[in-house]
C-alpha cells in the first residue's frame, strides 16, 4: 500500500527560534505514526538545524531548489551532493515561483530533477497552469508539456520522482482547485506517467495550492491525489498536523 506524502514548503520563511518551535511541534504531533510520509522543505541555511531537530523522528527534510550542475563556477547555487550531505530526502524542483521569478524553463527543471535523482534525492517536480492558461483552455497542454520535458530527460527513472500539480492561480491565493478540477488534472498526469514507466504503482502525484485544514480531506479523498504540497499552512503546526491527519484518514 502506497503511503500518502504531505510535504511542507516553508518558502523564504523561518528563523532559528521559529523553526525550533515549529519542528518540535510537528514531530510531537506525528509521534510514531508513520502511516503517512511527512517532510518539510526548508530554506537551505536551515537544513542543518532541521536535520538535527528531526533526528530519530519520522519527519523527513527537503530543500526548495537544487542546481542542475555537479560543481564549479555557479555562485549561489547548491548541488545535489551538498544537499545529500545534509540528509536531504526531497527537493522541490520547478516550483512556479522559480519558473516565474527566476525564468526556469521546462528543460532546466528536467535537468534539476536528473541531478537530484543522481544523488538519490527524490525531486518533487512541480507543474501547473496559470490562470490565463486555464481561461484559454490550455491547462492540459501546459501541464503535459511541463511533464513531457521531465519524462524525456529522466527516462526509466521517472517512477522515482514525485510530481506536484500546483495550479499557479491557487498558490498562496486562498483559491483552491475544486477536488474535481484537481482530480481531472491528476488523472491525466497519471496516464502520461503510466505510459512512460514499467512501475506505475510507484507514481505519486501531490496536489498543492492553498490546501488547508478545511479542504484537505476532500482533496485527499480523490483517487489520483497521493498527498499534498503545503505552503502557508505548513508554517502553523496545528494546521499542518490537521492536514497530516486528513491524509492518514484517506490512506491510499
Ligand atoms: C506552495 O508554495 O507550493 C503552495 C502550495 O503554497 P500555498 O499552500 O500557500 O498555496
């Protein structure tokens, strides 16, 4: 039975003191129940702190970006090998904020996923349409194009990635895709990935975009939603824990 995955994306938030309180509360809340996988993707300077805090718990640590390069003259970038040394299990790749504010292309996102996989780190590859795309009826075309680039570059390793469907118009806006809207896109992504792998049972597709304690259960009940990528609500332990509880209740 595949576990659901609930991953928090702290974005550029946190402080040593706030992280300490948040991580301790999350760990206390998940206790020794490992029926749902839980991770927090934290800003790079806090990886060591969170890695220390999580020791002995079921909480996994993730990063928010990775370089496509192994090493060299790439000032400001962090390689997958470096993340590996900090016990990183997951890394977000192609988050819409990186695509939008840092000009990340489909090809670069695919290369970053490859760099992570080469170090045994699971990339959480984010795909999703903008509001303009949706209103132009281009949702399917856009997410399939984004996914196709990652499949093309990563070939038979594709079942080792996690995908996060994050409609850009739902991220940080309080506007959530309805369970039906999300399910529709998840189903087409699953079909696309299934056609590309011999291990369709390993495919994991998270929903992200204003998921919160109130709407998590109905989203996570959808047959093709394998978990959630949580931004704002992952910064408040009680909210994050309620989403985790909803994922446990909706176990695949
Ligand atoms: C995200 O940043 O990936 C995200 C889903 O944010 P939020 O939950 O705040 O919409």
